[in-house]
């Protein structure tokens, strides 16, 4: 992972100078906006995480804890940067027009934030979720400092009185709910995550899973290749043991589980979901062992470590792209340039990423079959980029100059399904290209010309194109391409 090689001199505490100038200080007021409109673009979410990551406070946290998790981010960045505004990060970033969510993100607060970001970016691109789609991420959706002494509020109790999770689920987000798995924390040790996936399934909201490369690597590290029961044991959960900081929330969630499916049925549902979600990953990586034999002397461990680095550096490249898009919106006064202009800092941090893509591949001649080779067509001259900050900034602003970054992220998340179906794709255009390809098929198959094809017929068509598609992936594809979720209309 890139580390800063220098930085501003200071006290290593988050202060006003670290607060992004592009983050507004006023908003509509949290309680004036319904919870389903506490969304923010995926690009905004990534930009905020990266704005935290480039600060000295992040360095201090990283040196003390190694991985900076959401608890740290909330206390060191979210609360200080939103205090006494009465608005969440999401509402400050969309203060003139709050966003209705397209995708809810379920996650464990103890996960490493960068690992979570990279997993979310990769899986989003795989499923055709664009950087401009709106996500609902609780820590950034809800107002966090409201219970601090002297804050204007609202506090936690006032926000929970709106039952935000119920509102989010009832809104039937078009792209469903994505559950993020990372190596640092067991997702289902958090009782809210157990509750969220259960409620989403019961409401008919499509649930998909994001797995970080480090999470997948941790499964492999401890695995006996022939011990399927061993892997199954790692995927099983014991939801009855999950914890929640709030006793009243815990009592409410446990009551709903007992009155609903019960713990045994819920544990099986989560296990089946996890196992089905991993099946796609297994299929995508079917050629991995042959590839590691050729390029790494048969060392599976070295090959895995290399790919983890590739995916992580690609995530940082996309992260700097997102951050720069907001930094570019700020008019920097000459007097403030040294203190506030983050472009130079972004260039400094991005140089290490570029150096990796220039030098880090060493003798590696090819990437696994799961990498979309069409994204390797355009690669900048990295020596030129490193010598000229304007070229580096241009490359970060325009992802088409280095499409491989998106390809690497998708490689780490099982391959881009829309891209595989359309021979295009990724974060920028897969979501838009997929419906066009489907419509072409529909015109050939819509015998009665009513502009509709049933769910089962369309499932058969897509599985003919890709026999490995899981039920969950089918649901997510339909949530992207279909408006009524029963039949696909050519008018969509």
C-alpha cells in the first residue's frame, strides 16, 4: 500500500486545515430529509475516504493501529468535519439536492477502510454499478457528532426515531444491498449486519457480496485444498453470538430474528449466500494455479501476494481519480496555495502507485485469465508521467488513459459480468452498455412484439452466454437493467 514519503509539518492532529475545502459547511438539515435520501455518489464516498487518507492524522492512526478502521475515521474525520453543521457527510456533499440511494452497503465498522474501499470499488465495477450511482453507507449517511456536548444535533436517538434502515429497505434500492467482506473483521459478528441481510432478503431486496483480495487470500492461507468442510466452517456464522453496542438495538434485532426465521434458519441463509457468492470467484480464478506455475515458479503464495498488490495499487489509482475530481472544483487563492492545494500532495502520493505499475511487474509476463485483456490496450508512458505532474494529473482525471486500473480491480472481484456479456465495460460504461446488448437479444426473441420477455426466459439467455452466473448475480444484473423486476421491457 502506498505510504506518504513526506508531508506537512504539524501536530499530527486533525484540524481545520485538513478539512477539504470542497466539503460544504451547510446543508438542508438532517431531519428535514427522509433517510432514503441520505445517499452519496460512490465517487463522493471514495473521494471522502481518500481525503482522510492523505492527512497526517491518518498517518498517526496507521502508525498506532496499522489499519485505519471506520471507528477511527468516524472519530478523527467525520465528527470533526461535520460538527455543528446538523448534516451528515452525504448531505453536505449533496446539500442542494439530496440523493435517493441506488445501493445500500452493509459492512463491519472494524474493517480497514482502504480494504473496504477497494473491495467495494471492484465489486461495483464487476456488477456494473457506476461511480455516479448513489450508495447508502451508514457512517456517512447519518449525522455522527449530534450527541457530543455543545453540538446542535440531531442525536442518534432522534435519527433512529425515523427508522432509517426500514426506510432504506422499503425504498427497494434499484441496485439492492452489497455486503462487504474484509480480512480484518468478521462481518456477522456485528448484529446489525445480521439484521440487515435478513431484512433485505425478507423484503425481496437483491443482496450481493463484495470480497476483498485479502479476505480471499486469508481463506486460502488456512485452507487444506482437499478439505471442503474446512472452508465451509469458515463461511458458517453464529448469528446468535453477534454483538451490538446498544442494548436496546440488540434486544429489538434479536426479537425480530426469533419472531421471524429464527437463528438456525438465518445462519443457514447467510452460509448459503456466502457460498454461492464465492462460487463465481472460484470459477473466475480457475486458471490461477496454472498461471502461478508459469510465472512464479509454482509459488501460489508469491502469485497471490503479487495480485493483492496489483489490486490494491489499482484501487489507489481510482481513489486518487475520485479525490482529484473534487479538488479540481476548488478555486485556490494564491495566498492559500501552500496550505490548501492538494494537487501536489495527490501527485506525490500517486507517484508511488505509478512507479509500481512501471516497475512492480518485474518478470511477470501475463496476468491470470480473469483479467480483461481489452483493458490493457492503452498504457501511458510512465516515465513521462513521472517527470511531469500535469501529465500525471491528466492521467488521474481521465481513466480511459489507463483502463487497466479498472481491469485489475475487476480481476480481484471475479471479472466484470456486464463486460463479459458486452465485450466492453467497467466502472465507466458497463452499466450503460449492458442494456443495449440485452435489447438486441430481446428484439430477436420477442416473438409477439410486446416489448417484454419473462424472467425465466431471460435467465436462460444469460446463462447460455455465461453458464457460471449465480442466482445472486442474475438478480443484480436484472436490478441494473430492469425497472419492474419481473419482465424486461424494451422501453427501459
